[in-house]
C-alpha cells in the first residue's frame, strides 16, 4: 500500500487548504453543505446542498458511475459562491439507497426528479450538469423536468449509441486479497479511465475512487452502453451544451463524433473541449472546468 501512496502527486492546493488528509478534506467539504434526504425505494436519496441561492437558478450536479457527490469535490465550493448547488448520490450509489429492481434508467430518473420537486418546490428553473453516467441518466432526468430545465450540460458521457474507445484492461478490486491490492486496482482505474496524465493522480483522487467504487451497487456501465441519452435529446433542443476533456479515454479519437450526435439534436449546441484533461475533467482540470461551466450558465 505504501508503494501506491508514494507514487502519487501532491493534493491540489485548493483541496490541501481544507484538511490534512483526504478523508478530512472530504468531510470538510461535506460539512459545509446541508445534507438532505428524499425517498428512494425503501430508503433515501442523499443530497448535499451548498450556497443560499441568489439570482442565478439552482445548479444540480449528477456524478459518474461508481461515484458519488464527491466527483464534484473541486467544483461545489467555487460554483456555490453565487448560486445554490445541489449534488446528489444517485440511486444505488454513494450513500443513497438501492432503487427498486429492475435497474431502469427512466425509473431511476423519476426518483431524482421527485427529489428535486421536494427540494425545490414551485417548479422554478434550474440548470443540470451530468458527468459520464450522470449525463446518461441526466437525459431522462432533463426530459422529465420539462419546462423547469434551463440548461443541461453533458460532461464526457456515453449513452449516445457510440462505441467506447478501446482501453487497457482494468482489474477488479473485488477479487483482491487486501486493501493494498485493492488500492492498486483503484489507482489503475484512475490511470486507465479517469485521468489524462497519471502523474496528476493524488491521494484525494485515490481516496474518492476507493470510497465511491466500493459503495456502488448499481451496474451503471450497463446503462451507459445503451443509447438512452441520445434518445432523450430531441425534446431538449436549445437547452443543451457539452464539455469534454481533450484526452477523454472513453471517447478517445472520437470526441468529434460525440459532438456531432449532440449537434444533430441541437445544431447550436455549445461544445467545449478542455486541453490536457481526461474523462474526470471536473477534477483533473478543475479551474478550467469551473470557468467553462460558469460561462455556459451565465
């Protein structure tokens, strides 16, 4: 385990200022939010809410597969300076309860939309951002929100009926004999799937990958391999935008094809590519991502 930890980059300065360990940083950011719960199957959907609001509409963040609200850990505080930010643990992920079987994206989206109606009563306008699986599930969420949706920003998502780029094989953390071996697999996942530059992987990113992946109970990759997002796009014309990392491993060599699928539904769609960033663009290139998203939602 020590070998894995010694090979990591320093925690980014914006996060290192919040605590001395990855767990302390995560707890500090979570502690600055209100924790809210709404129904999910036999349990609760868990939300974290930062900011008191303002003139800008609330911003709702949907994380990636085998993730949790903390996929947005480098974004929620800057983005909440002038608006309310709500980050959910999607059904069956993070601290949220497992949704009823079968795992149906429309039903899972309905659980999220019901939660938003409870947290933001009155049908006020909101902005929605979905990363990876969060963008895939965000398609039916956006459609179900109807007129309440102002803008839906898709970040590095599949679900467009396009193949995923070939990538190096990744091990299974479930088959490892101890935590040190599991951590090695989680680091490999960050290197192969999430980051463009393995030299940027830091202890906080590894901690979040371990924490989130081992809490996941929904087979999000199965849903992401469908075209559910592409089928959701036509009713959303005029309200769509995209952000991708230039070196996103999921869409490597075919980011332009993803842009064209989105623009087939919304010809005026803004589509921003952030140089030097991989799949988890909101973490690896947080400052550029935050500025790009703020510009899209201004």
